[in-house]
């Protein structure tokens, strides 16, 4: 989440809802809220999140709504990886995006500096895939 600009809206676009993702679908619906129809994820594959606080780790850095949305976005991204689903996290005004693909996290950018920052984040959180 720290890789993309935080001062604008983010769109989490999730592909391939045809099978219903039975293993994690209930978790997704619980995060998105109550009273959603059972086909919500099929009919609405995009989830819009507002601008996030500068320091997601600091619980006092944003409004309660920002903190709730940040936590929901992080949890949804974790579920994407656990479920090995496909999705893209887009930010308005930027061509950079994060792709979730079958349990992998991929960073796309035309900027060498942005890709270096992505590598630093992966190293910081020990998220690199080990190569044998």
C-alpha cells in the first residue's frame, strides 16, 4: 500500500468471480459490509477506496473512516493472495499498479525508481520468493 500515491482514490479490480470463490467469499462480503446480495462480487468486481493517511502504521494518522478503509484494503489484498485470485490495485492519475496473480504480488511501472522502491518494500517485509 505504501508504493502507490495515497492522496487519491484507489480501485481494487478483482477478476474471475464466476466460480464464486467459495473458500474466501464470505470473508470478502463480511469486510465489504452487511446486506450485500450473494452475487455482489460478480456484479461489482471493483471496490473503490478513498485517499489513505500518509502513515498506515500510525493509527492516529487518519480519520476513523480512512483507517477503516485502509484496514479493509489490506485485508482484501491478503485474502487475494490466500485465495490465489487475480486482481489489480489501481490509483487514479498514475499508470503504476499492483497486480495480484495466483498468490503472487507484481509491481508494474515505467519508472525505474518506482520499481526499485517496490524491491525495497519486498525486502523490508521479506516478501521475496526464494529461488532454489
